[in-house]
C-alpha cells in the first residue's frame, strides 16, 4: 500500500518537473552553499533551447519589483503540513439545520494563504469566479504579516494580534518604512496561488481604492498576465458629496477585473455575461410602422469602403433615385438589399423618401446589456445600502464597518457569467456578502423557473472585533462569527420570503478551521528520529484527532471536493466512511478484520484508505492485498 503524503504540494518541485519534461538536457546538478549536491537548471542550455534574449544581473529591463519579492514568490510555492478540521457545531445543513453537513458550501476560518494552499490541488481549475475585498492599506487597517527574516523576538514584538492558532495581524501604518512593501508581500503570494484555482474561463474581481490601485494593477499584471486585464471598473460607492474633503470628495472604488485566459488572444477563455435588460424600452427604439416584430432602431446602410458592385442605385418608395454618399459604398450587395426590403427590414422614413436605413429589432439582438465600466450606485448599491442590509439582518446592530452591497456582488456574479453549478471563492470574505449574493442569485433564478446551485467557498482569518464595537458587545468576538451568522440569517430570510421556490435552495455551509497536520512530526521527518525515539510513536497520528479529521485531510490529499457527500456506516464493528457515492472508502479504526477489508473491497471504490498498521493481526495484513486483488484489483490502496 502507498503512503499518503498528507501535505500540500511543493510548487517549486512541480515547476522544476515541468521544465525538466520540456528540456531534459537542461537538467543538471550542482552543490549548494552547504556542499550538498542538489538539482539545477543549466541556464546556458535553456537559453539555447528557447532562442530568446535572457536578461541578467543589473541589465536594464521593464519590471515591477519591491523588497522581498523573491521571498514572496518562494512563500507562494512552499508546501505546508497543515489541514482543515470540520467544526460540526458551527456548520449548517442545506435547509438551515444546525450541526448538519449535507451542504455544498464551505466556510474556512484561518490564514487565507494556508487555506488556498490546502485547496490548490482539490480545486485546481474548478473555480469560475473569485471576488476579494482585501485590506486597502489605508494606514489604519490590519494586514497579514508573513515572516521572511525576523528573529523570534522581533517577530513577536511587531505583532498586532493573534488568533487561536497564532496567525498574526499587524497594523500597517503610513510611518512604516515598508508601507507598500509589506502590503505587496502580503497580497502577492495569495493571488499567485489563487490564480491556479481559476478555471480557464474564470475571472477574478478585486476591490481596491486609489491608494494601492496602481501597484495592484502592476502586481496583477505580473501574476495574471497583462493581456488578461479586462477592465478597471469604477464603482460609485457613495451617493452624497463630502464637502469637508481636503481636495476632492471621493465617490468611488476600483474593482479590477482579470480573466484566467483572454479569448481576444485566441484562447478558450472567459466570456463576459450580459446584464438583465429589464422591461423598459432602451432609448432610440420605437415602432413607427407597427411592425409585428416589435420595437426597432435603424442604422445607416452605407460604409467607408467597398467595391464597385456596392455602388448600385436604390429607388425609394416615393420614386427618388439614391446612391451612397460621396466617397462611400452601400454596406450590402444588391441581392441582400432586395431580400431585406422584401422582409420589411429597410426604412425610408415616414414619408418614404429618405435615405435607406436597416431596421434592427430589439427582439433579435442579444438578450442582455453589455456591462459598463462604471457601476453606478443606482444599479448596484452603495456603502450606505450595504450597512443597512447588515443592520436589517442583525436587528439594527452595526456589526460590520465596511460591507459591500449584495446588489454589487450579484451584478459581478452575472458579469462573471457564472453557470448554475459554478464555484465562487472569496478569501477575504469579511461579512460574507459574497455568500449572501450567491444564495440571493440562486433564489432569483430558481424563482424564474431556472436551475441554480452555485456554491461558495469563504475564507476569513478569525480577526478579533474591537472590544468597543457593537459587534463585540453583542457577543461576536471575531469577524468569522459575524460572517457565519450573516450567512445563517440571510439564508433563513431568503427562505422565508420565497418559501414556494426555495424548498431545495442550499443555504448551509460546512465550517472548517485551518489547523496543524493530523500527523506527528515523525510522519514527515523520520530521518530526524533514531530508532529508539520512533518506538515512542506507536501511532503517527496525533492523539487528539478524530476519524473525521483524518477523512478530510485524506480528501484534500486525494483531490476530493470538501463539499462531497459523506455517508458513515459500520462494518464488523468498525466505522467506515463512504465519500462521493463510494469513490473513496476509508476506515481509520484499529484492529480491522478481514470481514471489514472484504466488505470494503467488494464495494470497489477508486480509493481505499486505512491507518498504517491497523490490521487486527498479521494474518489480516498478509491477506489484505490478495483480498483486493480478488474483489477490486483497480482500487488504489493507501495508508496514513
């Protein structure tokens, strides 16, 4: 049986393997600073293979860089030995039942870089839309601080606050000499890992203000590719002028839009979604001739360029002969014009004597409106609306300072062209507006007779609320507690307002917490222990971990969605988990008998996972492989 690795992948190793596969002759070996022989890439050979100019050393080049950027790249690629542990008590079932986990939505408490790394294999290329509202780096907000070079005393001395697991937030004040650097080092590795989660037709939206907008565009060009910048959307976040402003009254935020692959570059990439047209008739449309096809507008029938065949004569209903204007051509052939005319698609004006124009019917054009780069507050809401939404859910309490309006997020979900089964990720989830919007849009589409089952993944560090805040006084000690309660209340409200159409609407979420690995250190570093010490570890699993803890770490390791259906049964007195309709079957009990092994093998799972040395006797261990070879030879057997 193969042992599971039980940690996130080393992306540097994976990148090296990809490069080695493309250019095996560039792979070599050298010695590191400690004299150890290590793998390497021969830059000279690689340069010859790609026939490209290589910029080295101090040679001038166009680039966007900052102190510790190289370390930030390394941080994004480094593996971690952590896991996600289910919190059933906080979880909510798809119908709102507390403690149930029959839901496809996910809420993760913990450092979002750790969470993204834990998700990167399972959700690789599966997320259709990412929206994030990160700290704006205003000088007053807190940011994640990823340690690159501080010693222990400095590391603890600079800390702002910690969560239960030691995750650290620091206040990035403008007096900090690394004001922009620290913010860029925080955001870069998170975006780099998140990019891989996007599907090829996926898109990411990032809210930011003027302070870091320019830097964020350069950073995103580095991560996503400059050609994948779709737009810098301007959101009108306020509806009233601030006359006490020093200079201008700031009325907007930016929402940067980047796609994973740009169809304009020839890739099968993101296609923008159209916004609902509504029942109102757009300006310029009317029906002066009572055409049964409905309202229409008209376009000029001439063009700037063409051939001699497009300089023909047209006779109007009044008998007047007309030609294209001087220096222009008709935009269609004589044959096509006659077909359009016979189909009443040519308009000569109310008196029948005007220059011909082609009719375009509203009923025949695209079914929605192409989004504008300015998102007006009348259409998508504003900050005040967002605050009122959260207050209404929390009985008038102002539990969150700067939420986003639900209408803004539902608009972005439509622009993102999210399919009914799409996965939406927000790894700076805050008050969980994104989750609220996903449920709201699902409800609206189900109410209109459609099918909608979009799933959300929210990630939020359990940042402490201010002891003086209304949220803290109301019992919400962390931002996570606010976000989770907001989802519970929003889901309940949506169900109550539309009971006939939301019977099967998923308003639940499984809550996970980022935690240390379920495995003892000896599992990862056996070379660090001598034989005598290893005998102290009769079991390589930490004593406080449950079978459910082990199951979810195995699911992450095998790339099985965290939202997968889980059934728990008992076979010969042993607890057995069946995941995704028997795709994975796992048993983490000790003293497993042949009866249990045989029953699992007969179900023919793709994966069967057990604890190491969990067989009841040497006889069971000896017969284990033969049992599977007899009943399910294709099953991949693994141990932890």
